[in-house]
């Protein structure tokens, strides 16, 4: 399951995502994997929901499952990995969906 944590603002307002039930639904629906894309700092510094999301992200960090970007790996060359931090890096690190090595 891929979910966007689209809340990112200077006031760290996460709206209805401060409800424990929202996080419960989010993590309980993922059967094979969960990819969250967004600004974790907004959630960890929220005036409402900070404790809940802080605990969640701490567990994710301790397990080594949190990245400061999007990890990719070439299917043909599994040793070729990269951490994409901007959309433009997709063309640099994985042109045409592969890697920079000759297929």
C-alpha cells in the first residue's frame, strides 16, 4: 500500500490525521507492505497527534525502515541501488526504468 502524508506546513497542522483511528486504519490495511511518502517532521511536531505519530515514526526508525528519500534498486543489477531525493534524480539514477549500467 502506498499512502501520501500530504500534510506539510509551518504550523505543523495534520488535521484529521491526529486521530489514533486514522493511523490504525492506515497501518492495518497494508498486507504486504506500506510506503508512506511525506513530511514526517510535520507529524512529529504536530500540536495534536504529536505523541501518537512520534511513537509510530520512532518504531519505524528503530527498525531501519525510514529513508530520507525513495530507495530504488535495479532489477537486472541488484547491487545497483540509490536513494532518490528529487524527481529529477529519477532520470539520473534510473534512466528508462533501469540503471546506468549497460543491459
